[in-house]
C-alpha cells in the first residue's frame, strides 16, 4: 500500500467500499459512456443491496454516474441533482452469477449509446470493472485503459500493441477474452501513459474492430 | 516497497542520519514519483482536509439509520462547563473523535486514516495538539508521515481492515499511528515512537468488528474516542520512559495472528456480538 492510501483518501463517508468505491464505479462508467446520461438502471447485488442504503451506496453510484469523484461534497444530494437534470434513475436488486459480494450491474443509456457494466468494490476504495456489455473486462480505473471489442481473428492484438508502441505507450497489464473461437472478443489494456485521441480514432476504423472504449484519467 | 517492520525504518534513519518522518517521505517519493515538495504539499492537503472536516461538523446532522449524530455537540458543551475530570486536552480529543466519526456516518467529507471507520482518531489527536500547544502546521505534517509509516508497516505485516482483522486492525492501527505521531511532537526519539505505537496497539489487540446493521456507526464512532485517548496515554507512557516488554514488531505480528484467528462472524459481517443483540436487531 502507498502512503496516501494510508493517510487518505479524502472521501465522503461512511464506507470506503460501500461509498467511495461505489462513487468510483459510477465515475468509471460515466467516463466510459462518454456522453450525457439520460437513463440508468442500477441493479444491486449482495452486500451492496443488503447494507447499501445505510452506507449511501445508491447516492454514491448516482454521484459517480454524474461525474463526481469520491471527495465531492455534493454526493449526498446526487439523487435530487439527477432528478433536476432530468436523468431517469431506477434501482433494483439482482443476483449475479459468481460476482463479488459488493457488485452492481449498471445499465446506462446516453444520447446515442447504451452501456452495461458490472462493477465490484473490493475494499479500501479499490474497484474492479468486471464486465462491459456482457464480456469480461477486469480493470481498476487507476490507469488509462483501452477496451477493444473485435472479431476473434489473427492480427488484432498485434495491431493494437504495435500502435501503442509507436505512440510510446507502455502496457501495464493486458487481458484477452472471447465468447467462442472466431466470435466476439475483447482486449483490455491498462497503460502507464495516456493514449492520443487520433490513435483511438485510427483503431475504430480498423476492419474487424467493432467498438473501442477508452478510459482516460484526464 | 513499503517497510515491513518498524525496526527497518529506525535502522534506515540511523544509517542515513535522518529522522523517522524523512525516511517515510523519501520512500513515498521513490514509490509515487512525487517530488519532495509535491509529497509535502499533498500531506499538508490531507491535514487541511482533516481540519475542514472538524470545523464543518454539523450538530444537527443524523445518519440515514438515525443512530448517529449529535454526540459531538454534547461533549463540546460538557467540555465548556469546565468540570471534566480528565482535563481540557483529553476532553477535546474525545469531542473531536466523536465529531469526525459522526461526520463520516452522516456522509460528510473526511480523510480515511487508515480507514473511513477509524477516521476520527488521528485528527482528534493532532488537531487538538495544534490548537492547545500552538505549534506550526509543518510539524504536524511531519508527524503525519510518522503515522503513515507506522500504518504502512501495519498494512504490510498485519491488516488494516475490519473485514480481515477485526476492529483492532482499524481503530487499533489508527491508535498506534496516532501514538507514534504525538510522541514525535512531544520530542520522543525513534525508539520511543515505535514503543508508543506498540503500547497503543497492545491495548487494542483482540478487538472485534461487530457493527450494528453493518453500518459504520455503533460501536465504531465511540471506538474512535477510545482509540484517540489510548494513543495519548500510550505516548505519555513511552515519553515517561516505559518500554513495551514485547518489541513493537512482535506486537504487530501478534495482531496479524489474532486477526487470522478471529471467526468470520466477528469480522465486519454483523453476524455476532453487538450486531445481534435484541436492541440492535430491533433497530435494523
């Protein structure tokens, strides 16, 4: 653990996992949607549902979805702020398969885009984005992260990694998943540097690449 | 790499002829890539956030469960009547610890140190010290590095979460960290700092985490008070010259082993202890 994980973070209480972690999950989802949120269905699993209310998990998730960070003093007011902005929020509960006890399924609708995310709060205020649009992901939101949905065919990993190499972006971790051979696949790369916008655009135009999502720390 | 034992920090300090807090500052710069000034600035911001949280205490705020809020004001009024048995300094420490714990439960902004549940211990001790002793904020920031260094060792070699190690790992850790910090402010050398931390931690060993309704309220808020006051008595014993008969790093190791042995029902699951009393079940 680093020093400022011990003395810090500055956060809105009461719980680092059920409040600060929940804000962070919402915030990462907000960045991934990358457009104004119109509607959110928030399905709570396990302990998030059971003790979430007393910890303000509901308000924390909505605050994150509106772009607030864990130290934002407006977190307790997020539900009424969302209401004022006309964002439709619906809560429910769900039993997810093989999920961490503190998990949430977020079904988001923006202007032109839909996004489904499973986020897990692991303790401290450390989180894991477990899946995006039904495909495994597993990243922490602590690094600039590139998520590429592509067809499972030879060459796509090489295209992505050589592009990063050209841009002098170092890869901190990389994961590959696929539904089945030759079907939908996803790669998740956590990077030490930010990836330039034009490189993301270039990736989007590649044949066999279906969707590119980029989570920037900026 | 964080230090795994306090003895290593003390040895390093002797070898480098630096103080305990500077060894931790150096380590943070190595690990995080921050410059000395940036790290100091960040720590200073943490202390400022603690002071803001203290002064923003809202006596009328209540937690969502209705169980938490208002006790900080009761202690403040009590202190101002000037008839406290234990003197102004300690009463103020108690008051600030309750206030911070209540602010956390009421969704106010606090500084986790080391956790949100134990966020009252370190600020209660340090802010009171600054107010009562009129020392510079720089000195307090240095003391926070000492608290942080002790916390890193506790996180590396034991636990700092209630779910893993029980309350001893949260309030106990915060108390040991605060004891080290205040011992530095009182002029204790590195050895005395480590022993103050050990004396504080020993008093907290075995403390379980059995919160009512799974919420960071009962008994967590008032545990912050005992953690803060315990830090001061441990530090005073160390400053007076008392040493922990069990060396500090062995005490830390004991906390880890005790935490491992605690049954799951007493580690933040609310399946036993205070959490299943008739009154607790009735409230939830």
